[in-house]
């Protein structure tokens, strides 16, 4: 391709046959009412004309600040929402070009989407104002121009040399917008070829191929061997849970074979029906924190040979030297087979008989000595952190070696990670996983970072904090660690959780990056004590060995995941290539009755997912 690619005036230079071919494509796209087939057609049709310096697919998300600017007269909601499923993408709306250019200064990449309601018109052209915007932004920023219209519109642009990437998506339909966003971030590779001759640089049958990355994409159930009709039964169970006040609302996501095929939000933030749940809202993950934040960092330490399955606790942390826990091995610790107590009510040492915080431990205004914020206007003594590990180190061991789930395990692992790396767990998780994987909705202490209306509340606390707990971690042990626990504290949405579960399904690889080795994943996903009646893997929960347990009983024994006290679940099955995420706030307004668990809501939904697998397709 020449250094200064240009397009010519088709109306003057090109024969009508090219328009006939283009119209044939549009007729084909318009004729297909089946959504599954639409995905296939757009995956083959969307065409990349320019990709300077291989800016597509967009990767290295931790180094990117991405903005989106809309042009045209048609809706762009689906495109923008799908882009934001991959990483943080900020829409900038500003009519004044000078101010628009200034507002885009902090961004490394600008995606310009041209959305036209008249997508198949061969006489379509950019307005003078739109041409000016494209030209000005391209001179000052790395720009990806995505045209949801006929490629003939590019003839009005003339010189494309200042653009880094040009994509022709042909139509402004919902599926076109989803598939185009997938292409920009590498969930699919580009296959499309031009049906018309634009210039010597962009001739008929021209189209660049982009790299496909191992990131989650989007499709229909039928395209991954599942049945939409069966999956629709999930809604009935979700409604039952809300009608019986098991939870005010929830997010449910199902992915298969690397494609999200079911992603819905149900209900409200509370029973006051004040705010509807959206897919971008975030929930307190509770114990899902263990496998979404803490465990992957531990796996990296293991992968780097900084510990082994036989590493003892006294060599992980000095506080355990000369204690009854010094000889506990890493394998025993993460298998919940180390004779540790299940938990300890740390907060009870700091409140009076009426449940009010003692003055010796708390202040309403924070300072250097009372810096641990655990709720609005409530700060814990800074030095209490040391007490937590001291209590764990001095706690009694269970008399017999049996499987006993314990929060101590991941509280210890948090302390180990911070001791070994010199970084706080929230910073470590963000740098090592959340930022490079585009988990921009995953964070500790979200009340300090995002709009409160996006955070689903977890409890009306009448026994300790005496306020609605929203944006602060529900778990009291994590709260007393400033909201940053190894066992709890992380907030997220279903899509971000699914990305991490997909990383595990892909045994340590995501977005073209390897985070830990396949061997490390296999060793962590092994049940070392199954013969002793302990179903646990290394940090992962595994399917039940008997009649009751965390799954529907239909998941394979190679599957893995975890559940959370606030009403959460994440589970992945390598044999069926399934990821299932369920997030709720069943603890709101209080945790008195765990009807969500007693009535097997999460498990019944999981059963439907397996029922939806089309055996006639799956066995091929």
C-alpha cells in the first residue's frame, strides 16, 4: 500500500457493476432474520482497510487510554457498550472541535464510529464538519475510524494517510456493532474483502487480516451448540428468587467456547425498587475474591518457583515461626486441610455489649493513628492489622485433620503476597491481572472510585457499622483490613468475573498474554485429598463427592470455581468449555435466611445451562 492512501470518486470512475455487488451484500445481510446467521455473515464481511503499526487488535490494555467519538445520525449504544466490555472506553461528547481535541489529549487511542441510518446508500458522504473532525483528530491522536455504512463514503474523505486504522462494518445493525467491537479487540480476526474498487490501494477483494486474540467474544447459543429456548428457562428461576425475596436482583452470565451467549441483569438494587440492576453495576463478590484476586497472584508466585506444594507456613511468613502452624504445607493450606479454625469474629473484640464501636479502637474522623476506613465516618486503629495475623497465628488447631473451609487460608495468603512483593493486594491484582485483562469494573473499596449508584448494596448493618453497607466490603474481617482482604473485599460485575474464569479455562493465557503456565493451572486444579473425602483443589472449589455440594451435580470433575456468602458463584468446566457467573446481594437487607442457598437457585440455573447443550451438535 502506498504511503498516502487515497480513494477516488466512485460516481465518476467506477462502473455500476461494483454497486451491484455491494447491493447484493446488503440484500444478503437484510434478508437474514436469524441472529445466529447474522453473526456469521458479519464476521466474514467486516473489512479492515488500514492497520498501520498493527494498532488492531487493540492490546496492552494496561497501557491504553481509549476514547470514543460518535459521528452520524444513527444510534451507537450497542457498539459503545460492547467496546466497554473489553476495557474502559470513555465517550467524549463535545460539539466545539477545539475543546473536543483538548479533551482527547489524555487518551492514547481514539475510536471514531460513524453510524448512519442510511448504511447502503452509495451516494453517502461525510459532512464538511465531520471531515474536519476526522482530519483534526487524526493529526493529533492515534485514530481508528469504524464506518457503519457503505465503503463508498470513504471517497469523500480523500486522504486517509493520517489515520492508523480504517474498518468498514457496512451496516449499523446491533449485530454489526457487536461483531465490529469484537474485531477491534481481537475476539475475531478480520476476514472481509472489498466488493468495490475504491482506488489502487483499496481495490476489489482487498482486505487486511488481523490477529485473533484469546479474549471473550459474543454470539448466540446456537453458534456454540446450545439452545436459546432452554436457556430462556433461567428467567423463571431468577423471577422465583426475586418473588420469594431471596435476593432483590442479580446478574447472570453464560459463556461457551469463548463466546458470551447469555448476559442479563434482573431486578433491582433493593426491595424498594429504586434502581434497576444493569450489567455494568458491581456486586460485592465475597469469597469469589479468593479466586479472582488472590489466587491468580499466588499462582504467579508458584509459577516463578517462589514456593512449592510442600513449602511450609513458617517459611512463607515469619509470624508463624515457633507456632503450632509452622509445619502446615502450602498444599494443605489451600486445600482447606490444615486444621485451621473456620473464622474468627475479629470485630467483637472492638465493640461494647450494645454493639457500639469502642473509643479505644475507633474514630469518626480518620488520622494517622486511625486510618483504616471501614464505613462512612468510622475509622479503625491503624495498628489493628498486626492483631489480625497475631490472632490467626495463636489460634488453636482443630483436633483432627478433616476438611474444614477456613477464611484464615486466604487471609494468610494476602499477608504472604504483600510480604513477598512489597505491594498491597489491591495494587498487585490491578497491575498483574485487572489492567492487562481489561477488568475495569473490578476493584476494592469502590465507594472511593465510582458513582455510588453503580454499586449494589449488601446489607443494612444493625450490629456493628450501623448503616447501609454500600461500596464497603460486607465481610467484617476484610472490613477491618481496610476493605482489602485476601478472602473478601473485591467488587466486580459478571463480565469481569467471566474474563478471569476464561483465563483459567485457557490455562493461564488471555488477550495474547501468558500470565502463568499450563502446568501451574493443572497442579492447582487437582484434588489432592479426594480419597480422604476432601473435594477441594488448590484454592479452587471442586464438584461434590457425594450428594450435596456447590454445583448442580452435572458439572465434570475437572470443573472448578467458588461461591460467595453474599450470593455469588463462578464456575468453569473445561470439558464443556462453559463459564457460568451468578452475582447477587442475597444478604440485603440482612443475612438472616439464606433461602437462595437452601432452594438451590444457583445450582438450578447451572442445571439449565447443561440441559441447554445441544447433544446433536455437541457430539459432532
